[in-house]
């Protein structure tokens, strides 16, 4: 069945007077289609305008009325990118109507694929805001129409425009009835579409963003389709696939740098809709809404893409692997976030397989600190191990929730996630300190402890150019002039990092109330303070500082282990061998909200037992220098009670609490 076309000369009436999104773009494609006789044997349909009621499926009625009034008053610039002429409102209704008409034709069985060639474009338009050349969100309205008016339950939207479709993402960010996949150049307008934007609430795990490096090209897009997009669509099994088919990733587009050719776009079309009879095509009838094309090269691409879309064969498909990662464009701080977010969304994908009874949807791991710290690393390494060992086959996302050394996290779990079986939070010695200081009105008995998994020693470090060469010399200066030493840490006052140095000071006879401790939001911020010279001394965990130690950026004066550690850390002395009998381990684990069912607790105890015995976890322990520390059930609860009592006693002795 050939691909049908919906378009109209009336789209040319949206005049933008030299704007990059101009009528000439549409006119060039229409003319080339006629010259190449690609319209022969295809239904070419004239669209009807959408009603206000249809627009209101996505857009606020007051906003719709504002656009209508603005256009009828003569129009002008809504923002620096978006122009409206007198005819723009009616033309925009026509563009939405074309998208809705495409859904109806597919739904009624009149077409298998429909290509709606429209303008103005739509994927930047939000429910109450026009932006990025877009007035109304054509494809979002079409998707909601399919759900509400045609009774579908699973719609997928694939957006290969070079810019991220922020408006489409906003419309469906909190629902599982629409899977939104976007691959776009990064960084580029509008600045949204990070890899860790993967949905919220019921929509958690149903947004997949692929921010790409400039120059990704045909090969990169092919690998992303074969290794990421195709498997995710196969898992979701949409009843309808809609494509925001912007062609501005083309190599000749003056506003972007993705280097895609007309053959690359043809390959995307074929991969989005495999030939009829291909098992990958199940449920994938759909519509493409094209709206944004480059000023150059449109003619050859239009001809090639439509020929390829109607082809009966398919080019060779690379087996699913991980070569796609090199095309992601992220800052160093965000690289782990993006890769983990994408990888866990692909964990255990088997087309057509039934999901287990539990977990029944995507999981959240809450790291109650910022990116890069010990809690964050624990959450991410655990998610990685569970995915790699295929112990969890639903997406896992790590959510950073910094504040108060775990206070914000535990308050969130108690007050807002009670009974939620799809969220776990990291706990550890730092949280014990927070509870001991009564920073929040909760204890471990107010949540559901699941497992302790690791222990991590603390380090006392200075800048590599510091005059302090040993812990002994540092403490001698501190005894003479406590005000000369400023200690930075990633935990709150009275919590883990503060407590470590305070105990050291107390053991050498210094008044611990004179410790000038500067708390930062997380270990990464504390590290930045010592490297920048804001603080004199860093008190932190070994795992949080390991990369900086190996890079030679800091000098570790002491580690709180009972004996020296091996490998690259073998030259670091312990506090004990420098005359301070102090051994301290920072343990970490996971807890769940109150009222977690017993069967869910058993599931996680069994799952963690398998993970902790895996080769993947053994490799992670070696890489992070963590020590195994495993407790569950009654032994864990008894340990937590003792740890809290002991910490309160230490804080009281040090004069930090009453």
C-alpha cells in the first residue's frame, strides 16, 4: 500500500517575509514531487482545518483565542523566532487538521502510511506558548486525538527534527500512553532534551532523549535506529507511530551541523516503518508530519525519501550493541547520567515478551545528594549492575535529590512516596548522622530498610601543593591555631564528613567546637572547594575522591581504614599508623518507603543477593575500592538501631547535640 500525501497550497499563505521557515520550502518539495511523478498512484488529499475543540485537547482555550486575535489584528512577532501574519491562524488550524486527518485515515484502514506536508511546524509549541516558528503542536494534538477520540492506548512519537521537540515532550511527560523519542543536535535551541529527561509520574520511562554530537551523520543515525530506537519501539509495541519529520539535520542546512544526507533520511523512514510483512512492523502503521526542511537540497531528498519509504526491501541491520554511545553529546558531568538513563531504558528488551508482575513499571533510585558523590555513585553503580546482570528488566533512573545530608530524601520518601513499590533511596552513615541530629522527625523505623551493601573509608586530604605533608603536621597546626584550618565536606554540620574530622580533633585533645567546618551540597562541590582553594582540608569518602587521587589533584594525608589499602592507594598512610587510633567506615545501602509490602521486600532481598554475588558487582567493588558490607532483615534493623544510638552518643560527647 503506497504512502498517501496530505498537503495544500493554502499552507503557502503563512507568510513570514524572509524568515528561515518560509513558503518557498514547501513549494520546492511540492514542485519536485510533481516533476518526478512521485504522486502517481498515491492519494493526494486536501486537509480540513481542525476545530477549536480539537486544539483544546492540548492547548489552553485562552491561548488559542490569543493567537486568533493577534493574527486577525495583522500579526507580527510573537517572539524573536515566531512570526504571525493575518492568515497564520487559519493556516495553523489547517496544519493541525492535516495531522488529525492522517490519524483518521490510518485508523479507518484507508492508508497504512500518510505523509502530511504542512506548515507552520508545531513541535516547539507548548500548551500556553508559541515558540520556535510553532503556533500549535500539530503532532501532539494528533496523538491526543488518537487516544481520546479513537480509543487507542499506546501511541509513539518519533521526532528526528534537529531541534528538540520541547512542546511535545511537555504534553506527554507524565503519561505512559505516549512514548516520545527524540534525537536532536546538542547543544542547540531550545536547550531541552537532556538524556536524563525521561518522564515523571506515570510517564516515568516513556520519554527517550538522544542528544547528539554535531556531525553524527548517516552512520550515527543508522546505529541509533538499529540499536536504541528500534528496540525501544519493539518493547512498547505502539498501535500508532507518529513522526515529527523535520529535515533540518540535512548536511546543507545552514542552522545545524548534523551532516545527514537524503539517503540517511530515507534510511530513517524505512527503519521507522519496516516493509509490510516484516515482524518488526507489527502495529506500526502511522503518519509522518513534515514541517521543517532546509533551504537547500530539498528536491533530491524529497524524491529519494519517498522512493525509499515505498520500498519493499531493507538495508542490512547492525546487531544491537553499544556503538551508538559515541554519538551522544554531553558535558563530562552529565555523561554518566545520560548513558545510564538510555541504557536502563533498554534493559532486557525482548519484543513481544510479557512483563513480570513486579516491577511492573520503571524504577526510581533516589540519590539524596548531587551528581558525583558517594550516594550518587552507589545508586548508579547498583543500577548498572542490576541492568547488566539482567536482574531488573524495566528502566531504572537515578534521581538526585540533594539537601541536608539525606534529610530531603527521607522526608520525600515518608511524606510523598508512602506505599510506592517502585522507588528506592540510598542510605548510609551520613543519613545516620542526620537522624542522630534530629534534623528531621524520622528514624529508620519510619521507612523500610532493604539492604546494606558496601562500606567506604574516609580520607583527609589537601591540595597537592599544600604545605601539609602528613596528618600529624596538620593536627599540630590545628592544635596551635584552630582558626587557621578550614575543613570542607559534602555533608551537613554534625554529619559524616564533619563528624570524621571532629573525632580526629577530639582524639588529639582539641576543642571540637573550634572546628571551622564548611558544608557543601555534595562530595563533588566539596572537592571543587579544596581544588579552588576555598577550604584548607577536605574530609570525604574514598569513593568520592578516588578519581582525583588517581589524577594527582589532591594529597591524601590519611585514610580511616584499619590498614593500608592496596593498588594505587598503597602509599597512603592510615590515621592509626600516624599516632591517631581512629578507624571509621561509611556504610551504604537502600531503603524503601513506609508500608512497602513484605513480598516486595523479599523480592529486593533476593535480587540484591544475586547482584552482590555477580561478576559485575565484583568488578565495581574493585574499581571503586568499596568493601563488601551486607546486611538484610532483622540483622540490618538491629544494626541501624545500634548505629543511630552510637552516633548520637558520639555527637553528644563532642558537644554537637544535647
